[in-house]
C-alpha cells in the first residue's frame, strides 16, 4: 500500500552536529539539531496536553512514526511520562509497510508471537501471545473490548496501541500481559480524499478510499471503505476476500460540546489455510525410518477441500459525546453495540502413513468446523480533569463502565460413520469434495455482565517527581449454559450421544491496581518504576464455565492473579523527534491449576509461573528525511511451582522465544524518491516444554529461529499521486510461521512477495 508523505518537511532548517548509530537491533543516534518552526509549534501544543481539554490521537505529519500521546483517556500523561511500555504503531507506518491487518501491524513490536492452535482445532482470526500469555481476548477498539475470532483489518485504524504489562486497572479482567487498543479514524474539519489500489504476485487485489468532508463550521463527515479479493502468495487454493465500510459524522468540532457517531461493517469470505505436514523439516522425528528420512512436502500444497470456507460478519455502531465543563475538565460518554459471527470449515492434517512407494504415502485429514457469534453492549462515562490541591498538580481520570458480553457456539462434527478420506502426502487433490461438519446438538452459550468503577491520578509532587496511581473495582456475573453429548465413560447409564444440558454461574468482585513513579532526570528524560496487577476469573476468555474439578474455568476456582514489576527509562531526543525506551519487566502468574496426584486425579490451585526480560525501543526520525522504528525484547519463562509434564517446576511457556527483534527504516533520497526496509528476528520457539522430555523423539519439538527481511521503494509522481513497490521476505527465506500443539502441521511463512501500489491524495 502506498502513501504520500507530508510535503511540510523543511530540510534547510535541519543541521546535524553529530549522529551516532549502532544497528544491532536498533539504531540509537545521539545528536542535536536545530528546531524547525513547525516542530516548535508541535512542542508548544504538547505542553498543553496536561490541561486535557480533549483527548485525541496526535498525528504529527512531520514525524510519521512517532506519537506523543495515547488515544486512551486513562493514560493521563504523554507517553514520555507514562510509567509503562506503550508502543504506538501509526497509520503512516502501516501504509508504508502495506500492513493490512492487525497481525501484520503487531510485527512492529517485539515480544508478540502468533499461534496456530490445538491439534484438533486450528485457531481462527487474530490469535497471539504477548510476553508469554495468550492475549487475543484483550483487543479493544477505542477503549471498548472487541469480541470474536476474526481477522481485524486496518482500513479504519488511525493507530494501534500496544500496552504491555498486567493492565487490570486499565481494562478489567484478563489482560494478564497487556492489551491492544485500535484507535478509529474520526471525522475532521478538512476536505481530504485519499485512496489506494494494490496488487501482489498472489493475485490479491485491494482498493481503499478515505473521504473526509467539512459540511459546516463545526460538522464533518468521513467515509472509509476497502475491498480485497484473490489468493495468498505461496499457497494454492487459499484466498483472502472481504470488504468493509466505516461511515462517521462529527458535530460540534472546535466547540465545548461535541458528538461523534460512527460505525464499521466488515464482511469476509475466505478459503482458510489448514497448514501442511511437518514431514522433512529440520528437527522432525518419527519412529518410522521412512518418514524420518523423508523429504519435505511442497510448501504450496493444499490439503483441504473445495468446500472449505470462512465467512465473517462484523458490525459495530458507536456514539460518543464530549463536554468541556471547564478549560481543564472534560466529561465523556461512549455507547457501543457490536456483533460478529464466524462460520468456518477447514481441513486439518494429522498422522502420516508411510508404506510402500513414496508416491502412495498418505496423511490423515480432519474436518474442523466453527459456528460462533458474539455480541457486546457497552456504556462508558468518564471525566478527565487537571487541577491543583495543596501545592500538588493532579491529572485525573475517573469513570464507570457497564458491559454485557455474549458468545454462542454450536458444535460442528462430521456425522457418525462418515469417513474423511486421507490425502496423498506429496500430491494432494485440491479439488476433492470432503464431508461437511454439521451441528450435532452440542452448544455453549455464555454471558458476562460487568459493572466497573475506576480512577487514575498522576500527581506532580514537585518539578522532578510524579506519582502515578490507578484503581479499578468491578463486579461481574458469568452465566454459562451448555448442551453436551453423553459418552459411555462419563454417562454409562445413558445412551451414547444423549444431549445433557447444564448451567453454571459465577459472580465475584475484582480489584486491580497499579502504582508507579516517574523521576525527571532531565527535561527530555525520565526514569520510572511501576507495579501493576490483573485478575483472570473463570470463563474470562470465552464466558464458558466448567463443572470439572481440574478446570481453571470451574466456578469454585479462584481468579488467576498476575503481577508485573517494570523498571525503565524514556528519552525524547533530537528536539522530541526521536524516542528511546528501555525497561526490565517481571510478570508472575499465580493460582494456576495443577495436578497433585495422578492416581486420584486430584488437582489444586497453587501453580506459579514467571516471565521476565528486558525490552528496548526506538521510534521517530533522525532527520526529516530519515525515519526509524526498532525494538528488541528478551523473554525468559519458567514454572516456579507446579506438578508434572508441561506444568512441572522448571518448565517453560510454549511459543515464548528468548529474543524477538524488529527494525524498520525509510530514507527520502530525493524529494520524490524514498527507499526503506527492515528486519524481523524471532529466536527458537519451544513446543515441547516438559523439562523431563527427550527432545530427540518429540516430532517437531520447536520452531527454529528465523530472520526475515522486507523492503520498500516509493516514488512521488506528482502532488496527487505516488507509486510504491513492497517486497516481503526479500531473501525468500523458508521458515515456519506457526506450529500446532502436536507438531504435526504448520503454516508456511510468507515467501518472497511483490506488491505494487498506487496512492492518490486530493
């Protein structure tokens, strides 16, 4: 996707005294340059942020990658003075990289890894871990939780905000290692039209349009749309198709009372990717000598069926009101209704049968179905105020949140007695018609209602010290209704397949908090420390409670508690054009369910695991022509208290690499021509984490470490048109993107992919 960079660069006002750059994982220039008049204006505006007349996304065109503040009204200080690692990925960077969805966007921040799912259930949509904990249920849009196993598009996203460390005080239950917030594009007082058109060598075509119109002195309309269809580079049969529309209207802009009404509607009709066998990969093991020495399968092979599909419908409608009660106090209310549905049939692959000639070997297939709907109704009322008491300056945010979340899932299965035929291992038939899973009567319906109160206060104790506090109380009620099919073992007195209804409820009070301090080392530098908590109660992720004694989602289980200690420093350099961050973090999770007796199958809730490491980052510009964003994070995971197997003391956490790093930079060679590129590194990700396991006989024990390089070149044809050429995986390196929990199958890393885009701006 191409874009037109701001034409406000004033190169004649910039003089370097010196630049020191070390590129191992990031570049860290320590130079001083003269301020441009535009930058001075930006600095004067940022000094006024503490007054908080209106919290909004800052999009400084002169610094395409760097944001000064979060869009969240709960983060009451600029990012420099926020005692927590917060990564902001702006739309300018997403456009330059051609990052069309959330998972692509998250590759710009270290410490996040993608997941494929359980052996019998391929994960759908945005599925990822952050700092060693599953985080897909901690995605928010404009501060409101976003439900559903869907792939989120970035066509209507102003910036992606990644807040790391337990954040129960910020967003409530869950959020064991942080959360993701997507800030939506909003109508503004300007007449701007932009659009893109792109095509890649996977024959995937995409167009977008962003139209904003001022229709009065204080009113504006905005419309964002996209349409995409075609294949996926390097994969036979797999397709990515969809369209979306996001209209919005803003009334009272620039006035003391403002109203925003906006909605978003997305439809997807994809052919999902069930992955390919791991046979032949480095580290693969099988007791069958023929398979142990077998070659890899073609990475383009498709083992699914012509009737595999994935259909997504996602809608949300929002009304937001803002009232300036004074120059330093703002009252807000936001109401949202959202719903999404996913209907999906995908083919998974499992065991391989190798006997006789190699061209007759087969791989077993499973038909996996998902029929799930999600619904959410949310209302948030908050106030932000800046005031002085007893010589102390306060930046306060307080509010109340009302939330109703619901999820319904119908179990799909191939009818009893219907056989799913195996596929030829090396030459699968992509045009075969396979049995379609149907509803078998088993269902799961869950609902959680929440009432929450919160308060945040950043207190300037003096010119050097700041105290940052946050407290959230919430009362929740989860109700789970299920219908399951009886089995001979579980229900010996009933006919197999008898439908058995059940209802389980759980209510509780949760109290989460954080306490931080910031020390002003220099005008442009801060040291900070923060301690924060979050709680994950039973059924938190999918509103499904269990009556099983060994299940963390049982109603008798206590909430899992996560605590986080973070010590770090933040610096704004080069007249606030470049931001440097570094932090040590330690996260402890307690109250995990562990088995204490394998004979009696007794369980207890005393498990404890720890994740700790160091994270560093850089974002901004070295000069108006040179942009950079980079980061690196180490991660050491370990079970401190446990039992056996994957929960044994000393075990690690799956899919948690010791080191992740990312670098992206672009340079404007001439006023019209820009080049750029980057590197992404992920060290080994462990699948087998039992410290007693023999890794030599564990199928695929891990995902090997890998480097991936990307590049971009863009040309400004005239003031209204630019062309952009992106190359993903520049060296065409073969690598494993995700691996399932059994190690039987994996998804292929993106091969070398070329994309040509055009962007217009009027």
